[in-house]
């Protein structure tokens, strides 16, 4: 069997690995506070794909495994907006892949050339046990797509580039700049509280990242709670990281971890046996300050939030107007146009709450008088036919 055929077989094994299940995008009229926060945050989430050329993998002992003619590896990740000018936060290993994460992604291509095949856990174990690192890394390109509500229809990627000086490999965070503005952005939380319900919104697919990635632009919603903050000894160079119990998987790297106020507590870095680990929002804020970038939600987010508040409170006409304004400012917003139509339909079907219901008792009163009049008329007609024009028992007026 040729090396090329072996390589493609390895890719096929990777691509048919089952993906981790994730919750669907919530219904727009949900009463759950965390699900409502997910809806508010959806317009700020992006799918990121970074394609990297890797020459070879090298073990800690110096053994080299060339990738050969198929040497491009694509890292899948997530990003989210933190400034209305189009500044996104993601992981450094997503925006500029490096280290063990990239080695795991490239392992199927390298090991297939020597007749070794497996699944993602086997590749991860091989990389970790042998201190494997990539060699000859060169970023070919970064592509960014905005999150969508449905998987149908083609969508072109949004122009984006890595902001110079923003790649922090130690903290594993980086910033991207979109080519578009008027982006709804998420506010960063000032601290983490153990036990806070939280959701990670990302593109975790549960497979090693290489050729043949799932193409959906609908992110998954991973629900859990914020755990303790501690030192990660085996990974992250002994840094302080915060745990989250949500079922994180590969591709969720760079996802925002939000609370019921749609406030970001951190950015997902990697999965753990009990969920995942995130970099705290304070470190994101420090990077933004260093680059003179202001964390703000922006006009589009505020208008969309107002529309959702009106929708949830039953003020459908006001909701439709707010969503229409969002759609004009932000034509690719994943929810604005759909919710504008839905709110307009609800507003048309609903009787205005300000109109008094006085017409109902009036109608009933008029109907009752009409019935009484009809009965009186029938009685008089019968009396006339029998020759008793009066009101007494014998047809004459009553007398004493």
C-alpha cells in the first residue's frame, strides 16, 4: 500500500470519530436565564479555521516523522467579539497553532506514513509520552465565519487577521481583527464564583483537527458550572486556570464561557477529564488594555438586547422595530431578521394590551335588551290576536 493511500486512510479514521453531543440553540421565547444569555451572545460568536503547513514532528529524543506531500493541517476553534469595532478573542493555539496541540492535529498525517493508525486519544498519548513538537510550522491562512442559527445555505468567510503583538503563547490567548464593524460584543466579567451556572458556546466536534472538518456554522452550547481555580501542573506551565464542568471538546478552544447576564468569565483553553479549563477574563482584559482596546458591548448589542427584552415581555411591536434596526446596522446578525418576522407576526395576532375591553359587556347588554324586547313583542302580538289589548287577566286594565 502506498504512503499516500495510508495517509488518506488515517484521515478517514479521524473524520469518522463520533462528535461530542452539544445542546441546540435555545428557543427565542425561553424563560431560562442562562439560555436567554446564550441567545444574546450568539451574534458575538465566530468559527475560526487556521491552516498551517507542518514539515515534520520531532520527539524529545530527536526522532523525526516527516509529513510528506500532505502537510497542511487545519486547526478548528472558536472566537468571540469583545469590541464593537470587530476585535475577537480566541486561543493563541487557534490563531497561530504551535506546540503539543498542533502536534496532535498533525500526528495522523505523520504516523500514517510509517503505517501507524489510531484515534485521537492514541495520538494525544503518543505526543504527550514522547514530548512531540511540530517542526517547520508556517501559517497558510486564517478563515473566520460568523455563527448561524441554521445549517442551511452557504456563507462566505469574514475577512480577518491576527492583531500584531496580540499572540500570548504563555496565556494561550490572541486577538483577531475583523474587516467589518458594528459587531455586537460581550463584556468581560471581573471575577469567577465557584458554582455559577455557565455556558460555553463553541465549535467542539470531538475529533482531531485535520482535513475533513465538519462545516457547520451552528455552534454547540455546553452547559455546566464554574469550578475552582488552581495551578495546572501537567499543562499550561503551572499557570492558574479555572475549571468548568461543561463537556468541552476539541474545537471549543477560544469559546466564551458566559453566565446568565451574558457576561464572559473566561475563554476555553482545553478539555479536561471532568469538562474543560478556561483562561480568566482578567487576563483578556489586561491584553486589551495593553493594546489600547476598550472592552464594550456596542450599539448593536444594546439594540438587540432591547429587542429581546421586548419580546420576552410581550411587547411584540417594539421588539420587531428593535430587531429591524439591528438588521439594518448588522445585516449578517444570526437572529435579528428571523426574530423581526416572528415578532411582527405575534404583534399582528395579539390584541393591543392598551385597548380596554369595555366593548364585551356592552355587547352582552345590548344582546340582553334585544332578547327582552323580542319576548315583550311576542307577548303583545299574542294578546292582540286573542282580542285582549289590555294588561289585566281578562284583557282589560286592572281595577280595584
